[in-house]
C-alpha cells in the first residue's frame, strides 16, 4: 500500500510530524496499515488559519464574480489533471472502489464547471414599487468565511459542493475534514490553494485538521463564520445546530438518511434489481443515500428476494484498488462492530438473514453485504436506525398508501425511490402526500445524485441543500434596496406623517 503514483499530489501530503504538536495516524481500511502520520491543529494554529481566511475575504468579496469564476475554472482544470491520482487516494484512504473514487473527483470537476456558469448568474430581482418615483430591488452580496465540516465517506466532493459555490459567491472557506480522511483533504485543499494563489488570491481555501474539542467546537462557535456547513450524523448535526443557533449564525446541515425504495407490483424488475443492489451494497453501504429499506408489494416480494440473493452472490469483496472487486471495506473496526450489532438485533427481533450477515477473516474491515427480511408483522425496530454498513431490510406492503407511510415513518428524510410502470403511482409518490424526502426518484435508485439538482433532505436530515439549483443563495446575504429618484417623500402603505 502506498501513496505514490502522482508526484504533484504526493508532494502535498505530510512528510513528517511537527515536533511538539499532537499527531494522528491515518490507517487504510483496506488492511489497517498506516498511510501517514499527520500533525493536528492547535487553538493557536486554528486562530492563525481563520484570521487568514477573514483577511482574504475582505479583498476576495470585491473581486467581480465572473473573475472569481475564472479562478474556479482553473481549479477544475487542476483536478482534471490529477483525477486519477486523487481517485486512487480516495480508494486508499476510505476504501471506495477505484471507479467510485474517480467518480467522486469527477463530481468536484463538475461542480467547478457549474460554479463557473453560476458566476455570471447571481441574479437579484426588481419589482414595482407602490410609491411614485421609487425603484425596488433585491441583490445578493458575499456572506463571509464559510466553515465546512465534512464526513469521511465523501472526502473530496462534499467540500467541493460547498467551496466552489462559496468561491464564486465571494466567500472564503475554512475546511475541517474527518480525521478518518485527512489526506484527501490535504491534497485537495493544497491544489485549490495553489491555483488561487498563483492567480493572486491567497487563502481563499484553508484547512484545519483536529479533534472536536480543540478545533470542532471552536469552529462552530466562531462568530467570524456566518455559515457552518456540516455533513455527518444526526447526533453531530444537533450539536452543531444548537451551538450555531446560540450565536444566531446559519447552518447548512446534511445529516443521516434511512432511505427506502418501493417496488410496486408492476415494476420492471430487470431495472429495479441492479439499482437496489448498487444502492444497498455500493460503497459498502457508507453513503448517506444508501438504500437501507426495501418495501416490496406482497405479490412479488418472494421473487424480488430471490433475485437479490442471486445478485449478491456475484458481488466480489476485497481490496477496492483491484479491478473487479465491487465491495470494499468499512471505514474502521467500530463500523464493523456496528454491523455485527445490527445483524444480531435484527435476528433477535424476528428478522431472517437471506444473504450475508458475516464479517470476513482477512486484513482490513470487510463484511458481507447483507439482506434481512422482516417478519410477517413488518415490525423491525433496528431498521429505524441508520447503520452505516451494507444491510438491506426487506418489507412487504398491500397498498401504495401503506408503502409510502412505511417509507416516511422514520426520523430522517433524505432520499427515496419507487419502481413502477404506473403513471398514477409515480405521480402519487411525487405529490404532496407522497415521499417526504428531499430527493424522490422514479425508476431510479436512492443513490447517485447529480450535481445539477439541490442535494439534501428533511426532518432529522437537517433541511440543508448543497450543490446545484439555487443552493448558492445559502452562501450569500440578500439585501432589499429602495431607490427614490423623485423630490417628494412618500411613505409606504400610504402613511401620512405631516
């Protein structure tokens, strides 16, 4: 296992710890071998980084947005150049198969392209005033340094969703990555910083790496960051949200997702089965959009289960950097223990293991993708919890209303999908009484979102929206302007104050 392969990327990674500072070892989940030892930030170095970001914002906000877009364009091109090496680094550090590692870096490239176009479309509104000789309009201004807290499972793309949009909006970014995936963050931030610095804009992208008590708590309480964008567990989001709310800041929260897929009785199973397999087992179940619950019409549930079991037998588990392996490891042994606990709980609650259910006795953190069928009562308490592992719980339903109620009957509301050939069922699912999730797909799985649409969910998923659509508005402050070009004072609502 090594970090070689691209000198331009490798040279940004840590060479040796800084004497006198706390450190952390970075282990590869592939075999639990040490990849590197990193130096952690202190309260003092955190302050230096944030101060630099604040200072950079003071000048960056004055740069015309189309010019900011040209910086982002150059950053996207830099990531194109190093896509292969960065994708491999993602695979080594978090255990994604190479195709998914490269796909994640491609997301960064895509969102950079999106942001370049956006840099000429930060539109405000004009509206008629009720007062003579008055013009009424809204405009958008840069917000400030943005704090970005990312999770291990997308160590590159989630930062880009935030930082590329924030950059064209005139904001700087302070990034706190997961301690399980700091190497991808170090390389990615260094590439972006190098490009921006070369173009005359230093410290637009900055990085702090540290523990929650030293860096995390300080960051979310920092009034200099008007927006904290945090991706992680619902528990983490509640903590972040409460601290930011106390200082009247803004939060953009992307939290857990206990996602369900409905398979109706008229579904095209040749389409549905591959989508469910990827959604449930891909990334070893470590996506927030992973398919965790499958709700199947009672007339076809046995057939669907049989097809899934056969498909699961074809999944190759092992080193994700080896071509042909489709399932890599969980991020660490704690996740393996969580997998074991969930399988044991499901059995105790009456669930039947149809496939998988075991850990693998090999170096690394490997488990079998698992299918568990709920008992006839359709009650399975463990399925209400989001276990970050490849476990799929299968339920059955009689009516579509029942299926939608089951899907919506969890605390999270991120992603959802239905497979059906009925226009009525599809529209019912997408309607106001249908899925309560931020993402609702028809004849497509729960995972694999594109950057053009806003990404995020409802309920305990946090309500945040990142990436495409009009998500840029989260990174700006809106201002309403009235311009009076007449000679007589006129008050709104016809008020006379003579």
